[in-house]
């Protein structure tokens, strides 16, 4: 390289994006939306474009990957960088070209001619390499594809008008073109070779690029790769007047007969034509510039802008999905996205139940039809309903037959009637090829054509929603598995504990019996001994059940005086627990509180757990408040949805003056193995208490902050006692 051109080339900005046809970018973005097996399709698209191939090869041969052997095959490069990187490249290239370049039709026409010539040269290079038994036909293809990359680099570093004034008049006169380019500072051969050398490829690709416009007599002494690209470039010329001269070049360098050259060109043109059809690219001859072609190019550019807009909209709308926990929260965000993006407000969710192989209506996400959703169960295998058909075939289906022919079933009519619109659009939710569910949009026929135009965006949106729901299900399954493993391990330890604890408990009971015999029958201590005996019996029962605490408890219901139960528990914990910790208990128990049929031992366990929690929350002492009162649904409490308005409840509140529950723990407070007390606590107490209350058809809730402390509220239904 000459010194003066070296200075010019070193000043070239290589960070600028090289232009790609919108046709190719659209196909690439579409392919990147697909399943993992579309890698082959992605490879086929990228390997046919100079700018995209250059970007991939540069990336994979960068210091970041640090590969010992340099990669010169697009297929190999794609396997190394992975699908996520390819998607990023596709999207970033599309965004840049859609908004920064704003190519007009004339520019796209020039790009199409450049693209076709590069692809023709690449294909001929591969065919020639195979014909002469060259060891690396894939490398020859890449060399041919990149042979004119210097033109793209010059194109983006100078104003397009300035370089076009050089390129257009001398397109068919390479010698004059090189001379005019040299006036800029360097010709495209030098620039292209310099750029490829920066990738540090251990191959002769850079040499093939550098020498593809050299005189024939100099090429005769070159290595095979240079000869291959030189001949392929000559045979790729669309200038009819040069045909005989180019045939002579092929004969002089490789000894090819005219018939052999014609066969090579025919095979290459057929392959390029297939690619043109696949990518929907119409390349007009040099002398033709029809208005119809320009309109098609403009349409492709608009489609590219629309595709980029869709990606941007999805990114912004679904960002919140990553920040929420729980299936219902995710679906609520998805519902909001549908309302914002598509102005659709009648939305139903059906999630796939694998055990039943059916779609089940999902309530609790804000649908106006929530009350009836749990009753909707749609078998998938029968495929009689549009929802099942949409999921099974993995494609959107509307009840009007715009997307595909349909025959409505009675169930379809019922769902349309339920959603309150003229018809519906079913969007299948599929993640990693597994069924997740179906989103049903209620629509009137006038909106169908508009939503049909947005079907690609709707599909992308639905796929993202499906992935979010699927990820949440996987998270819950893993959490359940971990909890199960912990419970199994704890059960093994618990068996040993149960065996060891039973003996000292028996000894304590014997001593209490002896103590009771020594005291007078009317001694006040006899009542306290009775309470202690009851608690020892309860501890024995807990220890026996400890090894299987993950299984449902066997309830033994009896008529229980809640006020008496709480008073007795405070008595036995006063000296041993409250007094030693500086805790003062304040009882506000409603005198007229009715007795309820419930599990006495279970309820004792709950109250003891909550009292102990309160004591541990106040290490410096404080006040413990326990209140009871009777309430009913008619008072506006609505403790159980759908319950009789006159249903009576007993409400127990236990409040401490501690520092409160950390915000990070609140959402999972009642989950097993979650504790706010630090090390040394298993985190099972609240989980067990919560489970017991749920088994008693009650509710348990918690309100907590640093100022007021923590309040646990238990609400239990009263049951009428049969009298005869």
C-alpha cells in the first residue's frame, strides 16, 4: 500500500454501518422470530449479503472470541455467535437503516445492482473452486462476496451523491473507476483489503480483494484464491461487449473451454435467481429504471420501517412483564399492552392444562367475564372449537374467516356471545414448541381488516407473552421442586427428633402427675398443671406429625371458645416467654364472641407461632395487642367471595410494636423456608400457620411497616351447631 493512501485509509471510519437491502433485512428479522431450527434459513440469508457477512466475520474473528483458528465460513461463524447475537445484529442493522439512512428508491436500485454482482461473483467463485478441486469452496464464496466491500466503505464515508458521481459513469470501465477513486485517497480494492486485514483472517481473502482488478499477466503467477476471484469477477460482468474478453481470461488462467464457462455462468445465474425469488428482490438491468420497480422498493423500505416500529413498540410495552411476579400479574400487563397497542378491550385468556389436555378459562385478570371463566374448559384434541384449532395449528384464526376458512361450533358462538362482540380473533400462545394457552380478542367485523394488517405484530406480542408465562411456570415448578426436596430432607431429621423427644415428654408428664397428687385438689395450681398437660399432649402430637408436615393435616374439629383458648395460651406463656422478654400482653376480647367448630390444636399452634413471632420482633420489649371480634359479610368485609351476605366470622388480630417485615420478604411471607428473622430460623412457622388457617376455610393476612409494627389478622367462619 502506498504511503499517501495509507494515511487516507487509516482515517476511514469503520464503525459506520454498511448498507443492506431492506428486502434482506425484512427476511432476516422475520427469520429471527422463528424457532431454533430456522438457523439454516438465517445462515442462507446472511451468507447472501456482503454487509451482513462482513459484520459476522469481523465479530467472530475479534479479540472477544479469541479463537485459535480464524473462521472464514458463515455457517461456522453463526454457530459460534449464536441466535441471540444474530437477532441483535438483524435488529440493530434494521433500526439504523430504517431511520438513519432513509434510502430512496434510486439508492436501493444501486444497492440491488451491487448486491447481485457480489452474489454472482461469490457463486461463481464457489463453482470454480469446486471445478478446479480447490480445498475451500466456502472460503472462495466468501472471498467473492466481499470482493467489492471497499465500494460500500467508500459509499458510507463519502456523501452518496459524491461517490455516485464516480461510480455511475465508470461502472463498466474499472480502470477509470480505480483512477477516480484514487483521487479520493485510495481505490476500493485497497480499502477492502485493508478492512479485511483488520479482521486478522489467516487466509488469502484480503489478497483476492486487493488484486481482483489487476492486469491478467500479473494474475497468472498468483495463488489459487486470487485467480478464482479474479475470473469470477470478470465473468460476473453484465457488460455484453466484455463477454469474449472475459471468456478468454477464463481460458488463459484456468484453461476453461467456452462451453465450460457457459455452464458455470448458467449454474450461477440459476442459483442467484432462486435467491432473488426467495428474498423478493427484482434486479432491473442497468439501462432500465421503471417506476413500478421503484414503487416496490419504496414499499419494502416502508415495510422495514414498520417492522422496526413493531420491535420498538413490543420492547416498550412488554418491558414490565420482566418486572412482575405471578401469572395473574403477567397477564394483566399483557392485557394492558393489547389495549394500548391495538385498542382492543374485550380480552379473554385461556391457559393450557396439560393433565386435562384442555384450555381452561383464566379469571382474576380484570376481565368483565371473570365470574364465568373458571367454567370454561375446552378440549384441545377434538379441535372443534376455534381456540383449540388455533392452538393445535399454532396460527391466528378469526371467526369471520378472513385469515383462514372456519366453521363455527356452538362453543364458538357461546364464547363470542360471552365476550360481547360480533366475533373473535384467537391468538395461540406457544413457547419452546409447548402449548401455553390462547388469547381471545373480541372484535367487530369492521376491525378485522385493520387487525389483519397488524397480525405480525400481534403474533410477536403473543409469543413474548407466552414466553413470560412459560418462564413463570418454570420458576414455580423449580421452587416447588426445591421445597419438596427440603421437606423430604427435613422429614428424615424429624423422624429422629420425634423418637428422641417422646421420652423426655413422657418423664415430664409423670412428674406433673406426681406433683398434682402432692397438691390439694382445690389448689389453683391444679388448673395450671391441667393446661401444661394439654400443651405437652399437643407437643407430642406435633412431634409425631413433624416428619410428614408436608402432607395435609388431619383435622379434629370441636366446639372451641376462642377467648378462653387465647387466655389460656397467654397464661402459660406469660412467665416463660412474655415476662422474660419485657413484653406486656393487652387482651381486648369481645365478651359475646360465639364459640366455633374448629381444630383446637391447629388453632393453638397458629396463635403460639404468632405470639412467638411478636416477641422475637421486639427484642427490647414492648406491647402485644390481641383482639377478637365477631364480623359478617353484611358489614362490608367480604372475607370469602360469593359467601352468604349474612355469614358470620370470628376475627383475631395480633399486633406487635416491632420494626416490621422487610419489603423483600412481604410478597413471599407465607411461603415455606422464607423468614424475616435471619440465620437460625427455618422459615416454616408462618407457612404452617397459613396452611392451617386455609384448611379451616379461613383467611390470614399481614400488614406491616417500620412505624406501626406488624399486625396479623385471622378470619374464621362460624359454623352452626346442630341441636336435637
